[in-house]
C-alpha cells in the first residue's frame, strides 16, 4: 500500500502545523519521496529532533508503507 | 546474560564507540541508504562496528523503539544516535561528521 503526496503533507501538517512542505516523488512508486519541511517551530530543536518530529507524524508507517522519505528540515526565519 | 532487548542493545553500544545498525553488511549492503552511509564512513576512514538488522529481527524492532527512529541505517557514536542516511549525508557534506569523530577521538582506520 503506497502513499500519495497529499497524504504525506497531511501527516506532516498534523505534527508540525506551521510547516511549509515541498514533497517530491522520487520513485513514481508511491514509496520513495523527498520532502523539505520548513517551520519556525523547529527553532531550538536539534536536526535529529526535527527529523524525529516529522517521522513520528507517520505513526509507524515510516519504513513500512512509506519506504523512504528523504528529509531536509529547515528553520523558518 | 542480557535479558531484555534493551540490555542487548546497550551491550552492543558499549562495546564499540561507533556502531552502524544497517541492512546487510559493509561488504554486502542490502539497501541503498545503508550503502551510502557505509561509503561515507569508509571515506572519512573511521573504525566502526556494524549490526545487520536483517539477520536479527529482535534487534531490528528493538532499536527502532530504543531510539524512536523508524528507519535504517542508524549511526551511533559513543552510544548516542547521530542520525540516519539523510542526517549523516548532510553532516558529511558540511564537515560536521569528521569534526564529531575527531571531537569524540574516534580511531581511524
């Protein structure tokens, strides 16, 4: 069961409401995406904590239905 | 004898300063992301131990809970999760990884 760009955006928004998200389909198979997530609420969080926040949004689907999400997080100025 | 999975993980992490939990082995990585981190570690030339999670389902599941990190590979330095493929690649490209290895005086090959 793969995932759509809209679903990915929806998951991330629920965890990081102020995020600006750019998702790119890397594989065309619904399982390999890259995403750039920019949010002011990342301020003060380590890069690891920022990524964890986003991954936790998927509630266990990360690495299962969604095989790969190449993630870049940025702090919004 | 380590009984819980967390004890097993702690034991592995205490045994060596750098541990890479990956799919496959450094010589035969079974996943592109694991392969990428292996190439990075070999490039900066530091000593590391690896754990093939494909051969150990208990560790594969346990380490995800232990670190609250859902994917592989996972790189640990001095028992601390540094990151997965994206973070290690970013740190490699901006020199942070080599700096961290030096700061933690990790043995070089």
